[in-house]
C-alpha cells in the first residue's frame, strides 16, 4: 500500500507552502533569504563601491545627503525542510475511533507516516528541499535535504521500512536534531510529545535559538483526548517502562483530562511565544482534512 495515494497527491497539488522566516538555501526560489541581493524586497542601503551597477543607486538619498548609496534587497531562496517523525512505542497506539485511510484504521505512527509523506511531496513538488529524521530515544534515520524528485522516493522507502521502537526521550533527541540541521530552515515535528513538559519547552527553544521556523503536528488518538473508558481496564505501557495497570477509569478520568489540558496549553503557549505553528491532530480526522485545513489557513494568512 502506498504512503502517497493518488487522492493525497491531488490535494497537495492545489496547495503551496511559503516560509515565514528568512531561509538559507542553495537555489533561487520563492522564500526570503537572509542574504542580500537585488530582488524585490528592500533590505538596506550601503555605500557605493567601484564596480557596482549604477542602476541600483538610490538617487533620492543621494540628492538629500550627497552620498552615493546602493539599494540592497532580500534575495529569494529555496526552502530546506526537515520532517522529524516520532517512532517511539507510544505512537503505536491505535484507538477504536482512528481515522480510516484506504479503508484501514491507522495508529498514531501510521498517521504520522502518511502526514510526513504528504508534506515531503509538497516541498519537493514546489522545488524546495525535504529531509527526514526518525527517532525514539535516539535518532534512527536521517536523510539530508534534497530537492530532486527521487528524494520523495527515498523518504517514502525509509518511512515504509520503519517500525515503532519502544521507549522515547523526545526532548533529549530534539536537542540533537536541532544541532544536526546545518542551516536555518523549516522543521516539522510530528509526535505525540509525551514527555516532561518543561523539557519539551526547552527543546523547542533550541530550534528557535538556531533560527529555524518550527511547526508542531501534535498527533493524539480520540481516546487519549476524551478518555471515554468506563469499566475497569488494563492499561499497558507501550514503551515498556511501567508494568500493566488495572484501574477504574471513572476514578482517574477528571485528573487525567486536567493534566492533558495543562500539557496541551503549555505547548500552545510556548509555540505562540516562539511564533511556531501548533497543529493539534486527532487520528479520527481524515488526513486530507488535516492538510487542507492547516495549509489553507496558512496560505490565507500569508496572502493577507
């Protein structure tokens, strides 16, 4: 079964991605670059030097201040995107109300694979670079950014041959991911982010320190969001750290939902401060709806 079905490709052909922060790339493209050239967006003036093109002289400033100055502009560049996918044990969870793709219910991990495949296809389709990182408690695979069409196949093959691991240390690994990306770019994090909230906040700040644009797809199953269980249940730790627990869901439901609400709120608040996009994803929602809703809103906001 393909991770990039025809209907997904059809949706992605109608959409595009424009970076908010200035990017560093190797090709000329549609995204603002921190490097200065002679494009369309004004950056600053500098003193005229012999050999500069006289057509770029700012005659108004010269007339007022008797200074020979050149107008510099922001060059446009291609986007370098790294898609980081959590493959830890908790991503194995498959709720009864998970969405259906091609008629089969999917776990959080499977939903994340489809999402990563679709986004990678989008970036390469529009001439940008896409790379991939998979991780649990360590980085498992890393494909450096490339914009050639064959890069999509490499990413799909890696995702297809990946299986969820066991334990995870999301925050710790994200620090390493931030350090491994050589140039400022876009980083897409796809995870359930089940880790210590304070550690997660520190890890997200690391990406901001490295001047990356950040987008978080927070993938959770409907059952994790609503905790609908009623009778005594056996809960198994999918990361193998704690033993199986038999508890009364009714007795812990209120406390669980409050802790979850506080955690989600802390993630949203941190993303707001970092000007990062926080995208909550319910695995019950069809993938196409998730993509169209988020990318459509992003495109509209950029054009406005």
